[in-house]
C-alpha cells in the first residue's frame, strides 16, 4: 500500500465554497451540515436577551 500524505491547511483552501472541515491528526474531517432546529436548542441553553425573537420559557 502507498502511504497517505498528511493533509495541510492548503488542502482546506481547496474544498468547495460552503464546505466546513477541520484538520484532525493530519486528515481532513468534514463537518456534518447543520440541521434546521439546532438554533432552537442553542437558544434554550444560551438565551440572548438582545434577541426579540426568543420567547421566555
């Protein structure tokens, strides 16, 4: 088998425009797309008092 080359920051620059990824142990780890309702869960944990669209619990 051929040894794999280690990924670099330059490899991240060549990903598609909206792709999200990070370097982990020399490999590119692509992030999963966000689900539509994740923001509601985050707002429940960390409410923003300046955001008028968040209803009090």
